[in-house]
C-alpha cells in the first residue's frame, strides 16, 4: 500500500499520524510527476494529496482514507467505542475540513505582505476565529477531542493547529492565536508532548521552512 503524500499538507498529515500510530504497512511516496502532472492526474483525477493506493484500489480524500484504513486495520482503533464518541470525533474532523480550512486556505494564499488583500484577510480571519470557537466548544479540556485518548478527530485537529500556531499571526489571527481557545491550547500543548504528533508537526515544520526557502 502507498500513500501519495506531501509533508506540509494537513490532510496528508492526518493520514500519517494514523499510519505511524498504528504502524501500518503504508509506504509514503511523492505524487509521481508532481501535483498537477498528467501522470498523477491519471492516478487520481482529483489531483490532490493525500491519495491511497491499496492493491489497485485508489482512494482520495483524507477522511475516507482514514476510515478505510480503520476498516482494513481495526486493531489499536482510532475510532472511539461508542456511537456518540465516534460522532463527536467525526464532528471535529468535519468542522476542521469545512469550517476552518475554507478560510485558512484563503489566508494561506495571502501571506505575502506585498500582494496581500487586507480586507480579505480581515474577513477570512473572522471566519477562521468563528471556526476555532466551534472547535474549542467540542474539544475536551484535557486536549483530547473525545474520551481522553487519541482518535481520528485528533489526527485531523493537530495538523490544523500547526498552521494556526505557526502562521496564525500573519494570517490575522493575532500574536497568540490560541489564547481565546483554552481547549485547543491544551490540545496543542499535549501534541507537543506526544512523540508521534510531534514527529508529524516536525515534518510539517521542515516542509514549511523549505517552502519559505529556509
Ligand atoms: N478534501 C481533501 C483536500 C486535499 C487537499 O486540498 N490537498 C492539497 C494539499 S493541502 C492539494 O493537494 N492541493 C493541490 C491542488 O489543489 O492543486 C482531503 O481531505 O484530502
């Protein structure tokens, strides 16, 4: 099995956390020919990372990849036991994907001070803060999404928090972007003490530094 991966992508990072935690037999590879190449588009017409290839079965979309990997490898589960806790973990993933990433994606494109549209940044920062408030409401005060242990919800949340804490200031989210969201701050602090979560956010940081020419 292989995962077409890019270390900076929060969506790919979500899958890598699961792969590392469960020690899954999934090889991490770059998209052949690169993103937007005809070769990669022929594999996955969506053209995005991550994408899983499993014995000829090709699956894009990070959430579906994680769910599929849980179905294929149920041991050491990252889906909580009860229906309610599962729904809660999925809710946090959904809030990240639909409510937070939408404005964050725009803000990511506005980092260059020379070309930045300040009005757009201000608008999207309001949307991102609203999404952070929602997430803070649903994440536990212990910093876990649900049930006091790692779940697929945390796999989604922590890479998003990487972007908020690393790029939140230039994105218009303030100098300490998690200050108003204690549960998210707890999640980020906890991630810093977790070997695998730190490994993945470290990979993201190295990829960001490379992108920024560092
Ligand atoms: N909904 C998708 C989003 C994936 C996504 O947007 N990936 C970005 C990298 S963070 C990408 O591959 N972008 C390339 C492009 O859109 O051309 C998922 O959850 O996997």
